[in-house]
C-alpha cells in the first residue's frame, strides 16, 4: 500500500477509535495479547531471520540484544497489552470544570491526538507497545520500524491486525510501512495532511534526523547518557549491586548507566571493589586521573567519554570533591534521561532530586526502572527527554491532548 493510502486509512479510522467504548478497547487488547502468544512461533521464526542477517552484517552486540526476541520477551509484550487493557481509559476524562459569570459552563476534557506516526529502530517489541498505547488512548498509529527488524515487525503487525479483524475492528488502527527506502521515510515526516504527531524512538542520529526534517509536530524521545553518583554518605554495600544492575542487566537500552560519578571520600575504598565486580561482567572502565589511581589498569577517559551513550560494556568514571560538583557535571553531560544518587543522607538526596534537570531522578535505585512497564503504565511509547508536551516514560495520558467543551443557554458576546 502506498504511503498516502496508509495515511488516508489511518485518518479515516481515527474518528471511530476516538469514540470507541472502553470495554470494546479492552476486549480487543486482550484478544490481541492472546493472538501474540498464539502466533509466537511465526514471530520467532521471523525474528531469527532478522537476527541472523544482523549478525552476518556485523551488527553491534548491544543492537543485536535490542533486536532479539525470545519466548519470554514475547510473553512480556502480551502481558504489557493486558496491563494496558486494565488501565483507566484517559479519553473523556474531565481535567477541569468551571462556570463563568455569564453562566457558560466550561469543561477541559481529554481527547486523542489522532494519528500518531512512530519511527523506531531495531526493537520489535515497540511494535506491540506502540499499538497498545495508541489504541487504548483512541489513536490510530502508522509505524515505521528499522529495516533490520522488518521481518519481525511485519509478523507482529500481521498478528495485531488479524486479532483486531476477528474482533470486528478495522485493522487500519495499526499499519506498518514496509518500504525501507529513505525517501519513503522522508515523505512520512512530511505527511501533515494525515499524521497529527510524529514520535522518533531510537538512537541520537535517528532522533536528530526526525527533529530536523519533520514538518509534522514531533515529540522527541531522547538518548540516555545516564549517571549514578556515589556520594560520600553512600551505603557502599548497596552501591555495587545497584551499579551492576544499571550497567549490565541490559546494555543496549537507553536507561542503562553509562557514567559513574564518585565522591573523593569513597574513591579509594569503593572503586577497587566495584572494578572487580564489573570485570566479572567484562565491563571496560574509563576514568579520570584520580579514578585510574585507584584502579591501575583503568583506561584514561577523554572529554568525549563523559558525554557518550555507549550501549556497550563500557563505563566512564568522574571523581568529584562535592555534591555541588557532581550535580554540575551531571547537568553538563547528562542527556536529561535518568540520573541517580546513592546516599544515606536525606538532605543531600533531596538536593540532588531538586537540582538535577532530568526526566527521572533516583535515590538509591537503578536507573533501569525508567520504563513504562516498571512505572505501571503497561508499556511506553518512549522516554521523552524534552519538556513539551511530555517528559519521562510516555503512557496513555501522554498520548492525549484536550479540548474545551462549553455549554450555554443563549449567551452572546457583548
């Protein structure tokens, strides 16, 4: 199907979705979740082709991890759909209600955005997550996944559409662009006639391209140069497992820790212990002079290291002499995604939370929790690092706008 035909089909179905009762949406989402499980073998076979092609082309291990599906990951996709179905429907929620002196009754009410276009890279789970959130919030979606995951995305989309059709719902609620030509992507970014909002989800290059070239309004999801600051009052026994989890639980994700900031007071005691634990996970350390003095085989960090999202088994380390210096360093090099402090001092923790300018800030916890599923949103459309119109994990409410509903009784303006 040509791009404009996809746009026309999505624009036609969005009005039905906007008015669809919550019960019908929930039944459909449950059916789609069951369909993914039933189609698991087809999806896995398609994914195996994508992974094999990626490995043959020398794909980076972190990207391969993002691309690969397993039974557990497909099961998690289905569970995410079920969680979304159990969440309250945001459409129609009255945000504010007031009466003017002239008697006009005014309501501010949540409404869907309309047609949401999503451009994303090699993470096929995004296909199901994006559909679920768009559908529950009354939006149609047009998806443009990366060419590396084309077979996987196609298999998942076919499963979604088949389940919708069995429920008597127009399958054009979710559509996939299968043409991998760059000109098609560029045309998609200029489909103002049909697409209401465009959301890029992927690496820095993809996001920058969409932001710079799209004429459709963009909600920018950001890269994740996430920091953990080990304060002088940190519980060092807690610190090691938190950092290990944040760095190594999954390396190819935007909420993984890429940069460690450590207070001078605990540098000599803590870094050798942490280095031994990270070596067992094959993590390469790149530190400043003081950090390297505590771990002699540590590589020397460059200025570029402190601002890099590695998506790899690499961690940069910066030594600081104060909380103030730690906050300045993080605000300079962070991408505004997720940053954490490890400390037992409540006052210092509160100052970190107030002064670090990121979408998600943590005390004594792994940055890996920045995730729609972990926040109880069922899934997420992405992690927004901008401030308009949404920030952090974007769930159902972030995929709505609002309109004013005004009731009168013959009023005219003087």
